[in-house]
């Protein structure tokens, strides 16, 4: 998985009650675009360092 600042990270719910989460990648730790990513979650604005799992995907920002 590779990303750039400005891309969106989408994490799909994998269990019945889980909901989809969407966040804005605000910082990428490695020059090659590999995780971890600093993400600002859109639902509440909190930020967290994320190592995306298999239920996550990147949506590239329009450049």
C-alpha cells in the first residue's frame, strides 16, 4: 500500500455492526509512501497514526 499526503484512507467495517471510516492522510512517514500514516478522521476530526490492515484502501487525491 502506497499513499501521499492528501489521499483518503477508507476502512471498511468487517463485522456486522462496524461502520465504514474515512480519513484524510495528513502525513506519510516514509518517502516511498508506505505506512504508517497520520490520518485525520472525518467523522470527528481526531488524528491517529495508522498501519492499515486488509480492510483498508487508499483513494488518491486529484493532483
